[in-house]
């Protein structure tokens, strides 16, 4: 809740900290928000590969908006970016969300 308050007022750095903690605990909604933040460069350096990774993790947990974002992003990413994002996703999952940077 506090993360969304910070996010909605454009205070992205504290929002990122809160969402990252929740995402690392396996929260699909927080994973999806991180995907949005990386996709738009909100509080972080814009990164399609990191966005794709977080959307992938959220989508695997059934987050519908993450699934839609994945479909949109996959149209614009190069094969190399897709491969990197998939590798990052595998590393993140294998570490139980601790090695996701």
C-alpha cells in the first residue's frame, strides 16, 4: 500500500525499495510494478531486459497485466535482449528472487 502511495505521487525511489522487497518475497503484483518501473525508467535506469524479467516472474504467478506487457514487449525486443532477459529470469528464480539485479 505504501509503495503505491509513493509511486502514484511520483516518488519512485522509495516505491522501488518497497516493491523490490515484496517482489523478492514472491509477490506477483509487486513484480509487475517493478516491470512497469523498469520499462518506463521510473526511479531506475530504463531496461527492457529487467522489465521483461519482472513481467515474466509475475506472469508465471498468474498476473494478467504482466502477461499482456510481455506480449507487447516481445514485439520490440531483439533476439539478444530476449535471450538475456530469459537468462536473468532463470537466475532470479534459481536464487529464490535474491539475485535479480
